[in-house]
């Protein structure tokens, strides 16, 4: 006989609850949320009324269309029905999903049993009347006959998060976002006979999923610029050099583009290219200006990543860097050459 009857890792003599633990449940470590995880914020979802084409009509649909981080379709008025408007906070618990049907030949009742567990994610109820009218009632129509028609019909969603009670940054897996349609329908059951006298209409439940992949745009609304820094940045666009590099982004992430769009290079690098030399090492070192960001500031950048600006892939040398230190106290615990972790002076 097992001394841990519910398999939760706590022996029965000291387990205050040895009957409700489900061994199939999981505990998830969420590593893509930064800041105050208990912060509350207003989450609003709107119907998008502007069609986001993946191909550029200005180039005869022969190239991908570019969208930018200031393409705010909400402010342009390209929104329709409000589908959600509530104040929310994050929930990191998994969700048990029960069976929707009971097998009368088995015991116990499946309707009270857990079928599977949904992983932690942001879950919000959307306006059911909208989807009843816009999707369910359109069964068999031309709007739903194929993917292209549907994409033009249901153009997408606008999700706005604002009025945060504290600093919070979430790296969400947008390409796994989805709308789940859970609905009841009438099922005509003939009971396997030609005799209509034993035919019955059963009420059944079904779920359909609308994946929210395709074209996605993240918007950044910047405010409270330091006017002195802004003036220096504007001057640099007029070929007046700045003594510092200013990174523009959120409190948790910024981007620095190392090379220009036209692939122009400096005179120093051009001089190297004209010579018959092999460059086997290049170092990129950035120093944080403590006059702007004191060391006590809670949002210091902790890491520098080098990657392709176009596709997000790391450079080839990073993949070939096997200089790994498994010591948890090492400054660059994963890679020596491409660690990129922030280092502090000894004083």
C-alpha cells in the first residue's frame, strides 16, 4: 500500500489533504513576465475593421507589406464592436477542463472528471452576441466558405492594455493566441434505424477555434521624453554627432541597429576591407551612463543580444560558441563570447 495515496510527494501522515490532488496537473514557471506580476490593468478588445494584407498592394502584391509600431488603427477609427472592457490581473494557474459528455456504460460520471488541463494564459470573455451573429449565424454563407473569404470578413481584433497600476511587461506568444467558440447545437439522432418513431433531437456541445496568427502589430506609445536628449537625437539626424547612444524602447526592452539600411559603412571599416587582412575578433562594448541611469535604478538593462534584425535569428558564430560555464555564479553562465550579461565594476 502506498504511503502517498494521492501522489503529490507529501506522505500521508503529514499530508493535510490526501484526496484532491491530481497527478496530471502541472506547475508552470512563467519566465516571460517582468515587473510587478500582481499589477492590474484595463484590457480592452475591439473588432478590427481594417483589412491587414500580408502582401503589399503598392508593389503588385509581390512583396510583404510593412507595418510600423505607430500604426494605431484604433486612433484612426478602424474599430467596430467593443468585445471586452474590464480591469484584469494575471493568473498563473492552469485550468482544469471537464468532460462535456458522460459515457453511461462507465462509472464514475465523466461530467465531474477532468479531461485535461489548459496551460496558464490570459483568458477573457468576449461578447457572445457578436460571435453568435457574426460567425454562428453565418453558417453556409460565402463569408465562411474558405480562408481567404473569412480573413476579409473577420479582419481581426484590436487588443489594448492601459492604465497599469504598476510597471508590467509581458512577452506574449501572439501566434498561439486564439478565440474559442463554445456553443450548443441540436443533433438529430436516428438511433441507427429507419423508423422515425425513435428519432430524437439531442442537445450537444462543441468548440471551434479561430487562431489569431497572420499579420500582427505591436504598438509603442512613447511619452515624457527628456527634451535635452530629444534635441540631441534630432541634431544627429542633421549629421551633428552625439557623444552618447540613446536607446528608444520600453522600460524592459530596446533595439540598437548596428548597420544602416543602405549598408553604408564607416571610413575605418572601409579601410579594413581594402586591405588583405583577416579580422578574427570584434568586440561590442556598451557602457551605461550613470548620470542618466543610476546603478540603483530598478530597470537597468541586464543583457545584450546580437541577432539578425530582419528575421530574429542569432548570428552563426553564436551557434558555434561552445564556451559554456555551468557554474551558477559565473558572470556569463551560458557563453563566454556571446553572453552579453551586464557586468559591474568592483568598486
